[in-house]
C-alpha cells in the first residue's frame, strides 16, 4: 500500500539534519540582503525593470548550478504545472510589492515590516501544513519579533507621526502585502518540495518572474547607466544564488524551524546601512539586534538538543 505514495515524495527530502536547513536559510538571507542593497542603490529604476533584471540574470546562476549538479536535463520536467503557476504568481507578486517598498522606504524600515512574513509563515505551517510548533519555537518567533520592533520603532515615522507622505504610506502598505504574499509562497514551496526537485521549483519561478517583469516594458522602463547596469546584473546573479539556497533550506528542516532565522537580515541591514548609506545605529537598534540574535541562537540550541536522541517517528512535524 505504500508503493503508490513513493513517487510523490522528493528523493532528497531529509529532515534528519535541521542544522543544515538553518545554515542554508542564513546563507540565503545574507545573499538576499546583498541583492536588496544593490537594487536600492540603483536609484530611479522602475519596479518592473528591477523585477526583470533580478529574475533574468538569476537564470544564469541557476543554470550554472544545475549544470554543475548534473540536473539540467531534467530541470524542466514537472508533474505539477498548476502548482508552479500558483507559486510563481504569488512569489512574483510578493517581489513586486517588496521592491516597490524598497524604493519608497529606508532599507531597515522595509526589512522590519517584512518581518511579519516569518510569523505568518509559522502560523500557516501549523494550520495548513499541520506541522507541530511547540511553545519553544513559538516563543522564539515572538521574542525575535519584539526585538525587531525595538530596533525599528524610533525610526518608523510612518506609524509614530501623523504627517506621512503618500509615497511612504503606499510603501508601507506594499511592504505588508509583500510580507503576507511571501508567507503564502513559503507554504506553496513547502508543498512543492515534497513532490518536485529543487531545480524544477527554482527554474519555473525564475522564468515566471522574468516574464512578469518583461511585461512591464511598455510602462516606462529607463536606460540605466553603466554603474546601474552592473549593479542590476549583480543583483540578478545574487538573486539566483539566494533562491537556490532558500529552496534547499526547505528540504532539510520544517518551515516553522527555519522561518525565525529571517530575522538575521535585520542585523545585516543595520551593518550595511551604516557602512554604505551612513545610518548610525541607535541604542535601541543594538538592543533589539541582540534580542533577535539570542532568539535565533536559542532555536539553534533547541534543534541541536532535539537532534541528539533518536526519534521514534520519522515525521518532521513532531519536533517541538
């Protein structure tokens, strides 16, 4: 009776090494922050054009990776075309919203608003994917979110004052919408990864977002200068690498385990804001960053402790 179910499960899905999944997530976050920095530094490039460059040049990173892994030939074979379409539409919608917010808000503010996404993802993983989320991981998620609020609250002028510009207001709304859509995309990827190869998931999403970005060509693309062009190309290459790392992370740990590590991007954005954009971190930023880091370390130690004794069940949903 178990034979029919075998083809529906990805052969390299392995939750026995959650630390590896966490490592992939942190690496993915780091590269995504670098990509966001490059996109923000391009100045006055339309959002649709940003989406196109991020997606089109990501294809080269992905194709090289697939060639190196010997997976290029079968990367386009899929038994779940409709699932890829839905994942692509949701994912590219989140990308449009996030990039729009990035052009309207300071980097730390747009990153902080996006932190609603991991919390929503944990909730969805419990409700939709039926993953068991124990009190320890719930606590880590909420503590990490509190740390983010401590970091960003003094700078969140869009919420602390009544005088907000229309662009900032739309940017905040776009960031919130992007966070919600990104959480839904996480759930769709977690479902797909049980049936499809990483290569297939990544390549179809990248193709979908490339086409979506290209469709905005008639709506006011601009000619980038050489400096902008180099940054756009590098952002695209980085986006492909980060996407591969992100999808791989879902193979090695439940989504509710790796989602809290999205918070590490706040620490990176603070560093980049200081070194590149001249933002001086405040005391509240430093305190909040410490809380976020401690919450992440707590989850790592918890996962390590739970991985030591052999589990009676192979189900990844039983880890508290």
